[in-house]
C-alpha cells in the first residue's frame, strides 16, 4: 500500500502547524515557501523574548495575544510580507510549542486520527480509518522532537534522556505515549501516540461498522451478561480494547468490578468500578508496581469481576487463578494472531510465573478458567473485525480443544477497496449452555449461533 502525503496542516522547519487554507497540503507554493522562511526568522527571536517559566504561568489567551503582538512587531521591523491571518497562524503554532506539544497539537485535536507516529523530525504518520498516511507536519530538528518528548515526561514526573531513553506515559486526555530516543533509536527521537477517544462504541455501532454481524453481537452480549470468562486476542490496533469496552457495557450495575491496566483506557460506565493502574520505578529504580501486584491485591478487594486491560506477563498465572476461584465474568486482552496462539501465549506467561508447573497442568487450568477466546483483526481495508469466536472446550491428552462458534469468511472486494464477507455460525451448542440457561438466555444464544433445539 503506497503511503501518500496527507493534506493536513502544513509545517515549517520551525514546527509551525497551521490548518489555514494557505498552509493546506504537503507541497508548499511560492507563498508558502515565503511564509516558511518568515517563520524561521521569527521563531528564535520570539522565543528569546518570552521566558518559558513566564509562558507556562500565563493563560493561553494572554500568551497568544502577547506572541501575536511580537510577531506583528518583528514582521514590520524586518518588512516580512505576512497578512493578519498568517501572523495569527504563526503565533498559534509558537504558543503550542511553548506550552503544549508543538506540531502535534493540531493532530491531537483532530478526532478522526487514532494514532500519531513521529519517526524523527521530518516524518510524521497518522492512522485514520485504519490506514497509515504520511503528513506534511514537521519538527525543526531532533532537538525540537526531544523537547516535546521531555515536556511529556516532565508532566508525569519522569525524564527521558540518554540515561533513560525509553518512556511510557499518558497525556492529560488519556492518550497513551511511547518515546524512544538515541542511542536506541537510529532515526532520531521517536514518539508514538495512541489517542484516547471519549466516544463509547456499543454493539449497535460495531454492527453498523461491519465489525460484527447482528447474530455475533448478540452472542457476545449474552456471553458478557452471563459472566463467561473471556479472552480477547488480536494484533496492535486491532480493536481489542474497543471490543472489551463494548462487552463491559453488559455488566450489571450491582456488580463490583476491579480493572487493572498499565495505562488506563477502559471506559466502564457502571457505578461500582475500582480502576487500578501500574506504576513504573522512579528515577532511583524504586517503587515499581506491576500488573501481577495489582491482580493479587484485587483478589483481596472482594471483586465480582476482574478485568485486566492487557495480560502480558506473569500476572497471567494469577488471572487464571482468579477465574478458577469464583470470579466469573472476568475478561482480558492479549496480543496474538489466532485463538490458539493466544492460549499458547497464556501458557508461556504462566510458566514465567511458575516454572515448576508442568505444561499439562497449566493447560488444564486454562480450560477450567476460560470459556471463550475472541479473535479480532485489523484488515487491509482498515476495518476491524471479529474473525473468530472460539469456545475453549476441553483438554484431550496434551491438546486444548477449541470449537469455533463463529468465523469470518472472506467473499470479495468492493470497487472502493472494502473487504466483504460473512460471519458464519457453527450451530454447535457450547458446553457452557447450562450456565446461559441459568440466566434465561440459553435459547437466545442457540438462536444467535444458528443452533436448533433451544433449551432454557
């Protein structure tokens, strides 16, 4: 897939990031080139006249007015041909640099963008509607990128420098940020931002987007309502957290839910939710709190359900223990390419926590703990879809038996590049059917998966 420049805000070497018609498009006109040079001349002079400490204390309106005044004065002194609109755009970009995230601010304000990927100062990609596109936004140089990265780090009391060249952080709006700088990054400082979206996607919206069929949506709703233990598997950016949020919407309001995350993303709307978040070590290397620590603590908090945003290490052992000891309805996500790969990853993680536990015992625990594995995938047309809904059936000798209740079957491609297919139901009644019947939803689930002879 070819990557094309995106007609977003044009950007100067001074990091100016303007959404005005003048600056739209990656290819600058002669007028734009003149403005870029003007920005270079103005930038350092204005920053020299506004102390950083003072800029932070001033409100944005007051600071913007002061910078606009300086832009006008210096432009007149140097006889720069900038109209009022251009002066305002330059001032707004410089204010973003002083008290915000500089060239990234316009991208952060764009609700259609889900990811921002900074590969050094001259190459910034975004993801929009599931596809990566190259923007015309640029930083001045490596130091400019590093300055923005350090501002992110300082906002959470951390640092990013040669002695600590990696950083995971969260912006005030909830967006997740990863920073890696030289000497680890050979392309200059790199910043990856997964934007937080306040919009909540329920199953009706997922059906409208083609992520699930109405029947598959109904099956997943029933699974969440009836407190099945569910593992959502998929690649990066495949929609695991979105689906987990949708399923959490079916949790009853009288249940006590404890969520555990590295970076808070879940949007549970129930009244009785306790949200826990890990803590990295401080500058001295002390005070780290891991997901395993939090899962163990959660077990002492009398939860009805435990939801782990993403299981990725030895906390998998404690999560399986929780699912096996009465905390039905627990859910988590995992990075894996298929339902079977997800179980293999869980097994490896449990072994990390308890190397003396034999593989067969671990697999027996997984079969007892897990009811469903939901596989999600971001497809080449950018759409996120559920590709498998698999029941964890039994352990035969050393093999975990899975049964697909739904699979996405590809059928073709529309003229505008959208993949088409069907969510085929197996019609095979699951082993957990009696639990669904206890909630009066056995027949509804059988109907959703196309099975005959509904009971309950």
